[in-house]
C-alpha cells in the first residue's frame, strides 16, 4: 500500500516539480492500477495452469 501512495504522490508533480491538474492524471493512474492488477492476475493464472498441465503430462 505504501508503494501505491508513493506512486500517487509522484503523479501529483511533473518532472519539473510543478503541480499537475489532479483530475485527469489521477483517473489515468486508477486505470493503470486496475490494468496492472488484472495483468498480474492473468500471469499468475497462466503460470498455475502451466504447472497443472505440466505435472499432468509428467505423471
């Protein structure tokens, strides 16, 4: 959770250190977080399926 808070704090500033408009970037970050979570879950699912199939083949 600290990492997400850190990313949110980072996102409030541009590279020059100026504050951004908080409306659009925050929405983009929420979308990216959801995408990242889904992508991570997808990878975990694929890995688990691979191990199940692989163990069935070897047995």
